C-alpha cells in the first residue's frame, strides 16, 4: 500500500458536460480597452499565480486540515471539460471583467460540477422580492443556482462589480492609444520618420485626387515594417524632407511615455514592476511578497469566501495557501528551514516537500530543543520548588558549577 495515498486528490468522477445553454463565452477583453501589452501581462501574471495557489479544507473547533473531501474533487475538475488551472485562470480573467459567475450543476442535493457563465453576457438585478437574480441570455438564475464573485471595482449591492477597464478607463485608453500610436508609426512611417514629399516642381497643377493616389502608392511601396530598409529613389522635381524632430528624439519620447503608462497600469493592478520586467537588481523576495499581498490576496480572498459557501460552514472552512508564491533565494530558504525544523515548526519531510523533494524515512518526526519548557503556572511552580529544594540542600542555583540535573550532591 502506498503510504502517501491518503494525500492523493482524485478527479471528480461525477463531473458533467456543459449544459447546452452555456456557450464558450466572449473574449474577456471588450473592445480596445485593456488590449495593450502591459494590461494583458498584469492580468496574465495575476491569473496564473492565482490558479497555481494551493488550498486547504479544514475542520473547525479545533482547526484541523482535512485530507479528503468532495470539494477537493470538485475543484480539481470543476466539470467534464475544464481542469483546475484553466477554470481558475479564466475565472480570474472574468473577475477583472466585472465579476465571476459559476453555475452549479446539482444532483441529489449535491454540487457535482461548476460552469462559468461568461461575464460579458451575464448581468445582476434585483427581483421584486429584493433578492439578487442573475440574467444570462434571457435565463434567470437564483443565488441557489449561481456562485457569484463580484469584482471589487465600482461595486454596488444592487448591480455588483464593474470591469476594471470601466472604473479606470482613462488610464487604459491612454495605454491603448500609445500602443496604437506605435503601431501606426511603424505602419505609416519611413524608417520611423515622418516624411514630407515635395512634388510641386514636378507636377505644379496636381489635383487632390492625384495627391491621394500618389500618397497611397508611396505608402504601399515604402511604409510599414515589411518595407523597412527599402531604398528610396529621388527623381527630378521631387524632394524629400523629415517633418519635426529627429526619429531618435521621437523614439526616446515615446519610450518615456510608455514607461510612465506601464507604471500607471501596473499600479492599478497592484503588480510590482519587477514582476513584469525582471532585472539583476530586482529583489525577488520583496517583489513577490508585495505581489502576493497587493495583487493576489485581495482577489483570492473573495474567491475563498465564495468557495466556503459550498461547504457546511458550521463544520468546515476553506483557505488558500500563499506560501508557494513567496520566492526567496536558496540560501535564505535553507536558513529558514533550519530554524523552523530546529524549533518544531516544520518536520524534515515538510521542508523537503516545499522544495519539491521526495520524503525520507523518519522525516515526519518533529524536533524541539530539550531545554524548552511550556510557560504555564504548573511548570513555573515546579521550577521554583526545585530551586527552593536546591537552596535548602546547600546548593547555589545561580552558580554554574553547581548546576546539574536531578538535584542532590554530585561531588565525589
């Protein structure tokens, strides 16, 4: 028998296929907002680390982790088509688009599958009785049928959360405009420059229609990345000049503006810039600590509370484990493990598991220093009685030479 089989999480054998009324959904980014590289990178980093988080189900009073529970199977495979990572990754993306809606497939009073209702096609309203209702493609669902995880951005009790792009639209509009400006510069410019073509001497009577035809022909022949480096020939009566400042100055100005905008976008998501662009000066431990605290934990806390609603909350609790997201240098991790093993916080096998290593025999034992004792009245009274007994027997308890175990005289 495999001694570690008890820790194995099984696939959800009751997982069902998607109901016919649920589509694959619309893209999580609507229109151009949020389509720039920095916004996508922030979303992707958060959703990826969130989907990789470990989690635990525990009993209450006293708190004790549960190794086997039906909810483990459900979260490991929410439905027949989705695995855990993809389901939670896309759910995090839905969250930034206004909120996450999980339709519950129920059999014999038990949730056997979860399905994402596309956030872009699902809305929240109040019924005549004042309860929330969820509308998806003219179908109405009750809170008993849907797990709702609203975005914290622009949240109201009546209509739930809003898309982050709507709440901070100006920042994302500017980021998108800078991306589009860069694209158009490459598409329409000649080697990154804006060119003035003077044909007044060659064609002094040229019409507007002819100018348009020549411009379109010139752009097709010389502009865009596919024509980069193509030689430009000058004919009699035609002259070329660059408009405005040099290309280098324009590139430097654009680069500076993009850096400012990247900083603003990252700040909105709570993502440290070191997560997006790692350099040799990046402090990995501090960067991931900030990332976990300001980008992952707020989102995960809302999911944690929603998932807890699938449990008997008088007996069980659910929580995410953030230790896996904390990145430290090997020397720092080894030093931390040594201290935690020496003080009984971790066993050897628990420390090895954190490094992805196999357990060793007898590695589950926990060690503490022999000179530690509990700080309570019983221990203190016993210690004081021992000191009084040694004083009565003529020993000096403060003299190191007279300190020994068991009391009494140990002189030969």
